[in-house]
C-alpha cells in the first residue's frame, strides 16, 4: 500500500488560514487522496478528497501537486472547532481491494 | 437524521467472554466496515462487507467475527481468542464500496477488560 507522511503536530492562530501538508511519494495513478479529521472520543469525519485537480468544498480546499507526490489541506479561516487530528489517506479504486489506511495523522491545535 | 449508531458507548469484557458491538445505519449504504483504534494510533481495518450475507477479513481479523444478515446492521463480536481487545472500535459505511465515496463513521465503542 502507498504510504503518506504528515507532521505529528501543528499550531495555528484562530481566524487565520491553515495549511496541512501531506507527502505521498509512492502514490499510484489510480490512488485518490482523502482527508478525514477526528475529534477526541469521536469517529473520523470526512473532509475532502480528490484525484488530480484541486478540490473545494464548504469545509476546506485540497491542493494537489502536479506530480501528485504531495498535497495540502487548506482550512481558510481556522476556528476553535477545527482543532482535531487530521488524517491524509490514499485509497485505491478496485472492487476487490479498496480500503483506507489511516496513519497517525497531524494533531492541529488552534490558538485563540 | 440519517447516520450510524454504535452501541454501547462503553463496554467491559471479562476474561474468556465474548462480547458483541452493535452497528446500525439508516443511510441505505451498501458497504460497512469495522476498525480498531489504539491510543495515539490510526485506524486498522478488522472486517468489511460489501453486500448483505457477504463479508471479508481486513488487516487484523483474528479474534473477531461479524455477520451481515441485514443491510442496515453489521455487528462485531470480539471473541475470547482476541487476547488484547482493549481499544476504541469504529464502524463506518459508504454508499458503494470501490467507488471512492466518503466513509461515514459512528461515534465508536470503547472496550475495556475487567
């Protein structure tokens, strides 16, 4: 399985943008890049996913490098509710073998 | 509101005892999953099911069993063969496995050994 590498922790000030990096140098052409976040004692929450093009939704933006070896999750204006562990995950589209492999993620702290 | 309900929130197991964790979804999703999370770690896949009456082992299936008799239900049994069952267990579902749809998670069951 292709692996992802994320910083263990990051801090950001409230109401400022946050850029969470993810490296995935062994990504294959059919791997999608997913981001989930998890609050303490809760299940993960889907944030965004993409294949090649940059993606935007109401929660965040996903910027994917041209060579797809890295990506960045962008929270445009951080709030205290955005404090969570953020997971960058690759998923392979194959009816026989799709799964999400979660690493240890990045713990994001928001400073008031 | 549609979603995934896991119960109980906390569960205690005695030595040699089997326990069953409940997972129910009213999202009309075809695929369902069970994950295990240990403190400070990511999630590891235990079992998954693409359709009713079908399920497959994940990465750490030993000591666990599942059933999928109804589309909306996917219970997980932690058997006495699982020697280190203390963990946070998460159930998830997705519309159609294999098409990169987001997974929806429940709020988990925390299992501890008495």
